[in-house]
């Protein structure tokens, strides 16, 4: 599957961008790390993944490559959706299961399981919705929309306690992560086949699977900057209000903001230095400090150097 991956770029005329995202339909069996590694071998790119799935869990796994790996903190924070098969350890009525599902909607307390790689401190997570899809005997199929970091295995155990018969997770599939659904996911075999087709002169299928980094920012607040300010941000400069042409969505000081070009390209993520209500496009003052630059320097003309010469600096 990984043979000749290093010559993909040369064979397909640069059809794999320097950074991007691919949504993989992770199969049961391999770890998330192993799946991401295979994607890296196929594309010939450095990769990372957002939102680890246990080996026996399938579904939407976001794999970032190139500079897009810097999007990990944003992607990890996205809400998730799962379809779960829960096994009850005793008999219970559908009415009781429906009632308990409703009771677990909202803010809940969880402690990560012993096998978890994170500290086992008590945490609060929000369950947006639990929908019971079907129930047959002691098997309960349900869909759950929840905060990132919610442990569905633990949720099943706690729901079982509330039902009064105990319960455990039988199977689990992630169907959504943020705005990315299983409908957009491709299998490892499909990705490998598309890479092989690209080597044979048909890059279209592969290019359609590779998403640009700006697709990952979802509903993050945004500021739009002047073309002359883009390259300065790419070199790590703090954004000043004079470089801003518009703002979309509100943000508080310290919150993450997406910095966009006038053409809708993602330049960088940054932390607000002021509240959005105090940001006046076109006025002086530092407003956003870049924390993760996505765009390569030189993509836009170096207008900031021209301005420096004009001011005598």
C-alpha cells in the first residue's frame, strides 16, 4: 500500500498540496496512530490525527498533513457524534431506556477510564442529544451528540446504573467530528487507489479527497486582512487593526481567531489580544497574535517590506 509513495508528487505533477486534511473512515482493528501513519505513507507527507479512536472503534478520523497538523487543537475541540450499540445486563422497558436517555442529556460528570492516557480527574462534559434508534431485547442502539472528550464507554456504564440493570458498550462508530461527517470519509483502500490513479495521470479523484485547511475552522470567529498584510502574518508578525478589513463573529481576549485573506484562504490561527467589540478595522493597535501559521511565506507579495521602506525603517 505504501510502495512508491515518495514519487507520488513527481508522478502526478504536484497534486498533493503542502498541507491539508483527509477524512478517513477508520476500520476496526488498527490504532488511530497506525491509520494516520498509513495515510502519511500513501501521500508522502508528515501527518497527525485529531480525536483518537480506540482500535475496535470505527468511523470518522481526521488526518492532517503538512502544515495543517497545527490545526490539531481546533479539530480536537470539535463536538462529536457517535452511533453506539449498548448491551444491558438485565431486562428493561423501552420507556425506561428513553427516560434515562433524556435524563443524561445536558451536563454530566465523567472520570476517564483506567486505560485512558489522560489524568483520571473528574470532568464535566455536555451531551447535546441522545436518540434511541432501536431496541431489541437487551441491545440498545442509540445516537449521541456530545462534547469532545466524552467517553461513550463510561456513558453506557452510567446509563446502565440509572436504568438499574448495568450496561456496557458493545460497538461504537463515530459518524461526525465537527462539520465532517462519515459521508465525506474515504477508506484507506480508496485513498491508496486514488494515489495510484494519480501516478497514472488521473489526479482528480485524489484531489477531491484532499481538503484545504480552511475547511477545518468551522464556526470559529474570523478576521479578514488586506493582501498587503498577509506575508507579514506568514512571518509571525502580530496583526494590527490597520491590516484588518472585516471581522466575522465575536471573540473575547485570549480566544482563538481565524485570520483569513480576502479570497477566503486561511492564513493563520491566532489569539485575540483584545475583545472583538474593541476591534475597529483599519485603526491602529495590535489585535491578534498568530499562534499557528498555515500559509507559506511568499504566497502573497511582501507588502510589509515596502511599507517599512516608505516609513524610512
